[in-house]
C-alpha cells in the first residue's frame, strides 16, 4: 500500500514568511509524528498526534510552530515568521497505534529559509 | 530522561568485510522499545528492526543481525559481508512506554553512524 507522503518535497522561503508543511499518513494509522532533522541537532521529535489530539506540545521549538490534524488523517505543520535556524528537513511518520509501534517515515520536506 | 549514544560517527570498510555498529541507550523505564533505521543518500528513513525490552533474543535477517544485551544497555547491529548498497547513515532509536496509553515523546534517536562501503 501507499506509504507516508509529504508535500512539498522542497520549500524555499524568505525570512519572516509563514510556511505550511503537509503530511499524509499511511491509511489506518492513528498515530502521527513530526520530527526535524538538521546538521547541528540531529533528529528531534517535535509533536505526536493520537487521532486528532496532541497530548504534549512541549517538543515544538517555539511558539512560532504549530501543528494540527483533522479527520484523524492529514496533518499540517505551520511555521510562522520563519527564521534561518528553521532551515532543516521536516519528517513525518505514522504508526498503527502508540509510539511503541513501529513508525514509518515519509520522504521529508526540505525547508530553506533565506 | 532517555538517551541513545552512537559513538561511531563514521565507519569505512571495504566491500565484503563484516561491520558492527554500536548503540548504547539509557532509560528509566522497564518497558521500552529499540529500533534501527537506515537513511540512504536519498534521505528517506527505512525501518530495519524493532525490539522490546523483554525480548533479548538475538535476531538475524539475511546479512543483518542484532545483538541486544540489557546488562550493558546495548543494541548493536552487524552487517555480514557488506555491500556497496549498505552505504548509508544508520540510526538507533528508543521509545519508552511510561504513559498508560503509550509514550507521547516519540522516538529518541542517536546521532547516527555514517557507514561507507568501498568497492
């Protein structure tokens, strides 16, 4: 079946602009995760959704970051007033149930903030 | 808090050699899960294995094998008769289950080991 898909694959934006990144999980997976991969920080966990709710948003780097998931499926990660340090690859993953299940990753969105 | 250490930043071997990637973890929980992922140059993280803390049996899948030792908090990965296609960054990861419904912290990743297989 289809894997996790993310769009866009690449996004170049100017500092101060808002961006929206989209994730479409594997069909039937109730859990969805966002991670960020950068050279300096490695792979960082950002946020986790079980259904439409996110129990803990403390992993988001700042209040410029927000995420939502509607209909228990597609999720969007929004970064407002982007900064150069937001440049990274944003990865989305999904799993059948809880975070103890195997997470399957999408191809990522490479964000470059000029 | 949980932590995963992959001390080997980069390993370079000649094709057909065996190679072991080390992974040491720290956790306060008695129930946890360990994972290995492969990230080839294309960038997508590919799942390799999942192991729970109650199962210390070693696992072999083709040329890949994993050695889980709770006594040393290690979950090492060995590739036998390496091939050029094995060249990638390999990540070890940990998930705790300390909420009744499962952990809400996602995976904790090591920094990764860049494996280079030379022809």
